[in-house]
């Protein structure tokens, strides 16, 4: 009979080499699992620390304000200043200031960045400038064009008797005016040394430069733009004598003299222009002319010797001509033979400006070293939306 020791030597009933391998593999698995547990414990601890830190920030944000003075070193301004000077946008990503995130818009290649404060300043300046924007209909769109549906025909009607058969009347026609959006761009330049000197308001300087360029380009296009890569100005459309006016053109009233007002009763042309416009539009109508023309018109008097022109009684109120406000737009033509130097109409109905709400700013420190280029762009379009709402004064005999 064999003993246990003998059985062990023979390999009977005792784990051999394969069992040892299983044991070794199991031990390795346990070691790796323990390492995984340690790693997860460490990550949980780090997450708890982050949550604790966020709680502290929330408590800090909820504390009462100790001072109402403006903090020139606010994090969002520091971050934007760092971006302008060195291109470092790390501070702008995920910036949190008392629970409010600084929204940025970055395109696929990471080049464009929209700063809300700068774009708001630019839009504010554009609204404040003396251009058609201040009296026109301004809409914001997300598409590449804006369509205006206009019903400019009359619905037929007639008197009917009790027994007579009704006759068919005409049906109004709907026209669609499509206003494409074009890209308006500006590219001011600053030296790197100037940007490194943070003693002045970089954001304000940038906004003023861009707004000035945009406002001048827009004002010119809304008046006389040819519609090629820019808005279509209202003076670009065909002008015909108001007696033969038809949809698709603007009606004009002649002054009776080539390149000037008539020698006698010069103010009659202004009166004729006002009443060439239908009553439904006159209530919200505005005169549009440049400074030279305004200097001539404000000297006019009626038959009783009273000036037709009156200055605004309150600050910011426009001057008035025959009781209607006057917009001085320098892009209107001067008085000359055959020019339409004065316009009168309801521009809110007559001219529509369509634009996209976003404004993009690209910082380029490489193309013009040692200067830095700031390329800003926006999409805007404009065109006449109601041809019956605007009338022109032509400085011609007929």
C-alpha cells in the first residue's frame, strides 16, 4: 500500500504544474484589481476636492458686494487682453465669473473668436450713426438671404344689387423681394509693442476702429450701393416722373430748374414732394439729404416769411422740415443737374436691412509682422421693400 508521500511523488491526488500556473495567474489578477481600486479611490478623492472647491466659489459668488467700483482687472478683460497681445486664448475657454460664462464662438480651425462686449460696442455705434439704419426696418436673420412678401395691388370690388349676378373681381398679387446678405469686413492694424502696452483700453480702441469702418461702408451702400457684393441702395433703382410711377421704380418730383431750386417760389418743390407721397406713408415719413443740401434748404421761407426748417427742441431730437424729421446722410448726392439730392418717405416700410447677429474677429499676428491684423466681418444686406413708400426730388426742369 502506497503512502501519501509516495502518491505525491507519483503525482496522484496532488496539484501539479498546471495548478501552480492557475494560482499564479489568480494572484496576478488580484494584484491588478487592487491597483485599479487604488486608482479609482484616488480619482474619487480628486473629484471630491473639485466639488469642494466649486462649493467655495459658489459661496464666494454669493457674498455681498463690498465695492461698486468697476474692476479694470476683471478676469474676462484680462483674458481678452491676453488674447489680443499674445494670442493666448486659454483664459477665454470655460471662463466662469460669478456663475456667468463668457460665451465664445470658435470655428472648426480655432481661428475665429467673438467677444460679446466688442461686438455689442460695434452694433451700438452702428445704430447711433446718421445712416439709413436709424430709420429703416432692420431685421436679423440666420439664413443667407431675407425674403419680403409685398401685396402692392388692389383687390377688386363693385356695387351689387339684390337680384343681379355678381361678377368676378380682380385678385391681389403677391410679390417677393429677396434681399441677399453680403460680407462686410474691416481689418485695422496695431503694432505688437502697442498691444503689449496695456495702459489703454484695447477693447474700446478695437471696437471704435471697426465700427467707424463698418458705419461708413454701410451708409454708402444703403444709399447708392450697386448690389454687387454689397447692399442695393435705394438711389440705384430706376427713378421716373411721379405721374408715370409704377411698381419697381421710385417716383420723383422735379424742382423746375436744372441743378437748383426754381428762381421763384423755390419752396413749392418741397411741398410737392411731401404730397407726392400717399397719406398712409406721410405719418411716418422722413427727409433724407446731406449737409450741403440741408444748408440750402434751411434758408427757405414760406409765403409769410416763416422758415420751413426748425431745429429740434430737445437734445437728440432731429431737425424738422415742414414738421417732418430730417436725417442728414452725407452719402446723399449734392445738388447738381439731374441729381436726386433729397428723398422723402416712410423708410421703415420702404427700405429693409437684413443682417446676421454674429460678428467675427480674427487675430492675425503673422501676415504683417511686427504688426497684428484684426480681421472683423459681418453679413448684411439691404434693398427697397416698398417702392411706393419713397419719393425723390430731382433737380431738373422735368
